[in-house]
C-alpha cells in the first residue's frame, strides 16, 4: 500500500501565499553515493562505472522503491566484495554520506518557504541525517517508504497531494530527467549544479 509522505512537523502557513520548496536529497542537501562506489570499486579493483551500471540494472529500482530491503543491498555487494558484512558496508557509507552546504541554509529558507524533501533513497540512511533540520521541514517523502521513485510521476503526485493548490511550487534536483515530471505538474524547477550556484539562484527567488 502506498504510504503518505512523512510529515515531521506541520509548518505550512495558511492565509497568504507561500512558496512550496521541494528539495531532492542526494546531490542537493546531502552527498550522493559516488564516493561509496569509488571506495568499493577500488577495494575490488573494478571500474566504478561497471559497479554503478550493475547496480542500476540489477537492484536500483527495487532498492529505492522499497521492494528490496536494505539488507539486500549489502548482500548484492558481496557478489563483488566477498566477505563484506552489512556492518562494514554501513561504516563505509557513513564515511561518505555527509551534508552539503545547502543543508545549512534550510533554517533560513524555511522563513520564506515551506520546505519538503523528495528523494530516491533508503529511509534507514537518510532520516538520521535529516534529524537536525527536522523542525524546518514540512514533509519528507522517501522512495523506499512510499513504493515509488523518481522519475515516476506517481511520487510527485503524492507530494503534490499535500500542498496547497494556490501556492507556487519550486523543485530542485541534481538530475535533469527528474525535473521533467515536475514540469508536467506545473512546478517551477531548478537544476542543482555541483558548484552550488543554484543556491544563490534560489536565494534570489525567495
């Protein structure tokens, strides 16, 4: 059954129009998994692109949409890295999954917008990172909890179902293909670049 977005705290203000800011997590407010792939690939001496492509084909969709559990990811990695335990894998992940500069702007942005997180991720990995900014988030939608992942239109509609129809929506993601469904719903979009210039562009809109 499809679950509703997890609402950490109901902060949406009624009356006057207020921007609904929807942020991706990986590559926007926290690091993506590239460094994890690099470390694993280095340990087993295979090209990073080969490991990532295998993940994309064999596990990506079911891991992100929750059909496969988190343990399945570590089990899958043992086919490349024999002897790797889930505990070892989580330790490697913890070294590389970190907050990005935008994370530290969430509090100030929340003064001008209702902030929502929409991410293809595992809730076991992402939710602990979000705890410090939880008071400033209106909702958190993580693919592994709701059974759908970007760029499927369903997950965007799920987020939209909790937004006020009269408010403008701005969606920020580091992947162009993930912006397309948002535009179909009439959302404004902003591509997050690696240099972080998108943050200044966002500040100018708030």
